[in-house]
C-alpha cells in the first residue's frame, strides 16, 4: 500500500565541503564507532528477545465471555464464515457471544466511527488491529476484510480459520474520532485494505444524510489491478450511493495496470498523486477566484478540508 506524503525543505541547501567531494575511500571505522554500533545491535537484539519472551499486558490479558467488549481483556468470537473475496483476501464474519452482543446494542455510543479491534493469533500470541466494516450488526456479528501478506502472521492465521473456530479479540479502540459538523469537505485516500476504515465511516456517517449534512466526502482508492479492488459487495453500495447523492459523495477508483479492461468499474490507470487529488476535488480551479474578486464578487471563505490517509491512523489538514 502506498502512502501519500508531502514534505517541504526550508532554508538554503548547504554544499558539502571539499573533503566530501574528493574522498573516494571511506576511512576505517574508529574504535568508538565500532563500540557504538555493537551496543546498538545488542540493544536491538535484547529488545526483540524481550518482546517475544516476556509476557505482555495485552497479550496475556484475561478472556471473558459475559462482560462488555473492552480493550483491557479479550472476548471470544466464533467464525460464522470466511469467504474468498479476491487475490489473497477474505471476508471474515465473526459472531460475539449473545450477552456481549446485548451489551453492545445497549451502548452504541462506545462504537462511534472510526474504531477497530485487536485480534490475537493464539498460536504465537501476536495481535493486530482490524476494522469492522459495518461495526456490530443487529445479530451481534462483525465483518472484516482480511488480506494475507507473506510476512503477516495474523492475516495468514486468520485465512486458515473455518466456521465454528473461536478467535479472541479486544476493543473497541478509537482509530480516528469523527466529529459532526466540523469539516466542509473530507477527502479519504486509501490503497488495499486501507479501504476498511473509510467503509466503516461510509456505513455509519456518510450514508446517513442527517449526520453532518453539509459535509462533502471524496473517496479515492487505489489498487494494483482491478482484481485486487475491494469486492463488489463493498464497492457497489459506495458507487450506487455516490451516483444517487453526488453532492454528498464522490468515488474515484485507480489502478496501476488494467489488462482485462472488463472490471465493470470506471477506472483511472494512474497513481494517486497531488495533481490527481487537486483535480478530484476542484482545487486546480480555485486559483481563478481572484477574477471574481477583482470585478466585485467577494471570494468565498476557504473550505475546512480534512485529508485522511488510509495507510495511517491520523488525518492531516490541507487548506
């Protein structure tokens, strides 16, 4: 998954001294440098050993079946289904114990977008965060879109699970707190399974016109190929809603390559970069507003824009 980063360098660049230009063979490391390097290596090895060998407050947390969900302990959930949804991805459906589901239904305020849970791999006692696509439904079930990576321990472990298996999770944990009526425009940029927090935001906020009714949303998603896009069961509701409510939501899909030409979606074969983002939300045209100002029309106040990067848990403001 690619991340969009904007960096600036302030102040003049300083030229390197002559010795840096003329030196062709690096000097041998001094004894003090060797000692520092060795110390860093030893500390790194020690830290890694402590991580895997010593007990963790979270990984060794207790498991309860009759208490509300909490980040402080684990709750068992039963696999309802685990269906293939594309190359190395699955849609995993989990059911909470009835009493836990009842607690969640009684206190929906604890599950405001955007939130996630940690799922634990019982075999190696490692946990990773995952976002429930539609929160907890009326049946006490959660659905996750899980990708299997070559070095992703928990993802590969989850792909092996079958209906009836029990998985432990803890949460909810706030990934990013949504605030009503705060932003004029929210731009969501994602790639791969970074799609999931934005789908949760769509399900709980965007699709409800009574919540932040004046906020406009733009969703830009990128995958390597059309086959790696989110499954139709997730993409189609987004696209249909955007077509029916163009003032509320715009959806643009991007791929690195499209050899099949038959995905069924309107795809742009390019990477998401600054120019693409500006065109998608009309920033490339806002520079012309001085013409109206010159001839008596007062320019509009700058929009309060929030840019959310699906590869991280933070938002950045770019006005």
